[in-house]
């Protein structure tokens, strides 16, 4: 079996079919030869007995022998001769059949495996440097065609994953590099200026503190993003959403008092099971996001309702909105719809990525609908 696994698929199919073919042919030949032994000679004897009774005599060289003995001897010789001829022809036919059959199987299997060889050649040309290539799909509906389609879909997912990974790495490096560069510049200025005043030291210290805070936020968000899949998380805590949302708005709204943004919570005594700390962080990020991107005197509403054994939460604002072409990308790490405007708003760019990771960790879904300059609605669905 070990040697068989080292063969090509074509030879493996040929050998396996040949084994079955040889076994069947040998079995049929042996059965035929055995059956002939039991039926052919008795038939010859019966035939000769009938002929002898009609006066047809078959004699051999010794005329003085007994007629009965002559008849039996002649019958025996004829039976053995016929049996030998039958056996020889059966063995020859068995050998020819298995040889020709094996050759036909090899040729047919080679023809049948041509699409597999073609697929293998095309796959070998694809590497991590260029995942944009796709396998040519045939019009047939066989297993190879199905495999080709599945492989192309896998390539598409891999390509998108590589693109996101590259974007994530570049964005993470930029987010970490910017505050470090700011602090380094401030230190270099202080070293170059021999008459640095106390006020300048204080300004530089404030700038360094802001940069450190930004670095800390990025690192904490990255750690949270990487840890939300931890199997040790307790997802069986009882959570009352009305209490949670009241706590979130009580914490966030004072930070935006100057913008006069109103809010309302439409939620009865709805509860679900999950990790309270993680879900608090997820909804905090969504509501904080709504505050950040809502105009002055804007309005934010949270609606909670139960439907089809699920709890649905809609967080709606009447802020800047998100252009349609950006909607599929808003949950990617460090993605910003408007980089120039987003830079003026505090945040690491990881908020929505963290939200999506937490919601999916709870076997839920999150979607967004938006219209530019009219607002956005983030819809979360969680199992009860």
C-alpha cells in the first residue's frame, strides 16, 4: 500500500482496477473450468451412449478389445481432450482480457485526468506574490469544475485577506510611528535650543503626554482586538440592555456637552446572555462613534426589540453619514472614511473592528446603512 501511494493518480487507478479485473477474470475462468469438468464429460458420455444404442460404434486400434471397454476409453479420451482445449482457451482469454482491459483503463484514466493535470499546472503558477490570478473554469459540471470554482473562491478570500493584512500592517505602523516621531521632534528641538524656557518644557511635556496617550490607546485596542476570540471568555452573563445603555450614555454624554446632542433609548426590560464587559465596550464604541460624527444639536437614538429568537439593536444618528462606496470597508482596522477629517477626531481607527469582532464572538451580526450628510444606522443582532 505504501508503494501504491507513491504512484501517480493515473497509475493508482490503473493498478486498482487491474487488481479487480484480474480477480474477476481469474475467478470466472476457474469457475468455468471447474464447471466444465463437471458437465462437459458427462454430456459427452451421454451422447456416445445414445449413438451406441443406435448402432453407431466407435472403435480404436485393438479390434479384439471388448466393445464396452472401447467405448468407455474413447469417451474418456474425448472428454479430457475437450477439457484441455477449453482450459487452454479460457486461460488465454483471461490473460488477453486482463491485459487489454488494463491498457484501456490506463488510457481512459489518463484522458479523464487531463483536467486535473491542467488544474495542477495552473495552481503551480500561483504564489503569494500574485493572488489575483484565477483558474480557468470549464463549462462542464463535473467534480473538477466544482473544485476549480471552490479554489477560485478560496483565492479570492485569500487575496482579500492579504490586502487587509497589508493595509493593517501599514496603518498600524503609521499609527505607532506618528506619535513617536512627534515626541522625538520635540526632544530634538529642546536639545538644539540652549535657552529653552520652562514654558517650552511644559508645552513639550503636554505634547509628549498626548502622544503617549495615543500610543497607549492604539496598543490597548490592538490587544483587545487580538484577544476577543479567547475561548476562556465568559459568555453566559445575564445582561439587561436598558441598564447598560443608560450607563453608556451617562458616561459619554458629558464629554460632548458643548455640542448639545440629544439622545433617546427605546428599550424595555430586554435581556440577553454574553460577556458584559465586551458587549459594553462594543456598544460604547458604537455610541461614541455616533457622537463623534454627529453635528451640533444632533440626535442619537437606540432602539432595542426582540424578533425571531434574537435581540436587535439599532443605533441611529443624523450625522455626516458614510458614502455608499465606503460601507463595505468601515469595519476594517484603521480604515477611515475621510482621513483628513478623521485625524481631527480622537481615536485609533480600530473601534468598529473591535465592535465587529466582539459581536461575532457572541455569534451575532452587525450591518450598517448610511446616507451621506443624513446619518448612519448600525444594526446589531444577537441571539437571546
